[in-house]
């Protein structure tokens, strides 16, 4: 079997060279990437929620206008003059004669 031998790293100007420790650098890059991705994700969420809020405000404004229109229509349909006109013209109703009225004591 061949044995592998690890050679000692050379010395330059009295300083011993050593292999760089990449773990802290990779950890810092991973942390920076995580923070950056979180920031981008949060901005996308904020933009999405602002768009949704705008749509809901527009829908609310339309519904309030429709409610106002429906209240106005209900008030016009409830008016006594209109009810009497519909009763006389469309339903052909008329006021009762005196002998048709019965009073209850």
C-alpha cells in the first residue's frame, strides 16, 4: 500500500503558510445572502399587500356608491304618491265607496 504523506507548507520570510479557513467567509456570505433574500421577499410582500389594499378600497368605494343608489331608489319606490299612482294606473284600484267601508267599534 502506498502511504500518502502530507507535506508541510513552506515558510516564506519566516512566516509559515497555512491553508485558509473558508468556513467563516462562507458563513458570512450565507448570512448576507439570507438577509438579502429576506429583504427582497419582504418588499415583494409589501408591494403585493399595497396592490391588494388598493383593489379592496376601489371595491369598497363602488359598493358604497351602489348602496347610496339603492337607498335612493328604495326611498323613491316607498313614496306615497308613487304607490297611489301604481295602484290607480297599473292595478286599476280605486277608493272604496261609502257602503264598502265597515267601521269596527
